[in-house]
C-alpha cells in the first residue's frame, strides 16, 4: 500500500495499529485522511476484517463524508466497517437491548421542546412555577449537564443544604419517570442508557466488545465523560484504540465536552503512544504564527506548534474601534475599499461572529453601507412548528404511550379542550 503522499507523522499514525494511540491532530493537518488511510491499512495490509473495525465521529455529516472517502479508497472492500456517531451507535444498541432497562424497543426520542413541555407540566403539578428558584429552561439545562457527566437525580437530592438543587432533583426524578411512562427518552439518555447497559448488563454487551477489535474516535476533544466511559467499555477486550483530536480546538465545554479526556489519556492508558500532526495544509505561516502565539498562552494544553510549507501570506490587520458600532463601520469600509481597489466580489468576504445576538448590528451596518450579504444559519427544519405538529401525529401512531405528542395534537390548533377534560 503506497503511503508516499503522507508525511512522516501521518505515516506513523496510519501504521501504528496495536494498543492505545493518541493522535494530536492540529487544525488543517489532514486528520480525516489519516483515519481513512488507517482503516485502509488495517484491511489491505493487516488483513483485518471490515466488520471488526468501528470508527466513531460526532456528526452525521462527518460520518457520511468518511463513508464516501472510504468507498473511494477501497472500492467495495470497506463493506462491513462500522462508521457511526456516538448517538447513532447508542440508538442501535438501545433498539436491541433497551428492554433490559424496562423500556420497549419502539421508544421515541423527545426533542428540546418536548422535554421542556414535560418539565413545565411537572412544575405545574407540584406548584413550583412561582417558587422563583427554578424555571423550566434552567432545569432542562441542569438535567442535560448532569446526564453528560453520568449523573442522576440523586446528585441533586443529596445536596440538602440547597433548596434549589433539591427541587431540581425532584423534578429530574419525576421527569425520568414520566419519560419512561411514555416509552420515551431524551437525546442525552441515548448515551447514558447505553452506558447503563454496559455497566449493569455487561454479559449482554460482551459480543460487542469482542466484535470490534479496532476502535477509532474522531474529534476526541469533544467527548464528554459518558462518551469516554463508553469508549473504555468498547475497547476493554482488545485495547486497540486510536483517538484523534486537538485540545486546542476544544470549544464545547458548555455542552459537557471534557478536555481531561485528552490531557489525562496517558494516565488512563499508560502504554499509549502519542503522535503529533503539526504540518498544516490549510493556512499560511503568517496565520499559523499568530494562532500559535495566542494558543501558547493556555497552560492547560499538550504542546504542539503548527507549521506550513505554503508561501508566507499577507500580513494580518488589527482593527480596533471605541465600540462595536465603530468597529463594524471600519470593517464595512475596508470591505468596500478592497472590492473597489482590487476588483473583488462581496462574496469573497466572510464575517465571523461569536453569538447570534451580534448579527443584528452587523446586518444594520452592512445595509447602511449598501453591502449585499447572506446570513448563514436559521431554524432547523425539524424545529419548525408545522413540521413538529405533523410529526406528533406520526409519533402517536407509532407509540400510543407518547402523551407529550398527544397533548400537542389536542392543543394545536386550540380545540377548547382543557386540563380537566384530559384527566
């Protein structure tokens, strides 16, 4: 198998297949290429059966891209390789084994709006709406954070010195009871219940541990503690684990990602091999130098320094205004000047901003400057009210215990049916 198109570190990552391996892949260092080539190496050179390989990533889009690239690489020999997200893998396992936990296999998965609807109902039933200590969105956030860390209602109920925490614990416990009664789970339950299967019904999961002899995890810096524990269960038998990530790109701490999973990898797997991918194929040395200078100030990181063989590139410009309005006016002016001076198109430019609330002032500035623009990002198709209304009917047909969807059918549009009639 020809690996001449890879650099030395990439070849190391591809051909090191025994035992635990941490690949620290800097931005633009070709990590997806390495994962694809590694799977190809296992099948073509080491004669590993495709069905013995499991590669896990974080989004359906990334999993689909890997499937397409692997198909181009192996021309059919990839059939049997399991490429999946953590959650897709979890759903598959739950469909097969969730009856062990007291659910039926035709369970439904409640989205954010459904979850908050359940929480609001519980708060109404227990007269907690006017307590001033908790609200439905706050409780929903606390429950999600707890589940991402593998915690249950007891975590809150044991904090008896905090009325707020004990109230959250009571709602959390009732929330789980209601969901189970509806034969429903939420998004975070997918992984938490899968972990519970491994912990409480270990023998039933043994065939899975035996089946996957080689496990790869992409975007490892984004894993939370539950995903990490699942990973440890999956590689328990063979320990041929390869995780690929970059602690410098860990930006999902707010949704439970735990950077300790990377920083403590050598402690948890003492025999681990560390490979650093530092050659960048995307950016100019000018950009990389600035990025290295900024990120090097973070004391909680594994050392690495990105470099590139590309031409140096144009210098960076720093624009500083007295407030956000002046800052945006300067940005808009620079764009107009460069379009006129260099004959460029407005579509050559992009403005990145941190939070959605900042878009209003950006839009106003661009409109005032007569600069055409397009905002990327809008309400998800499945979050639209009319789509959720239609799905509610289908979910009740599929699962007669789904009370949340039934209530949605009854109340949208309003039919004059009150709480008393429903009881």
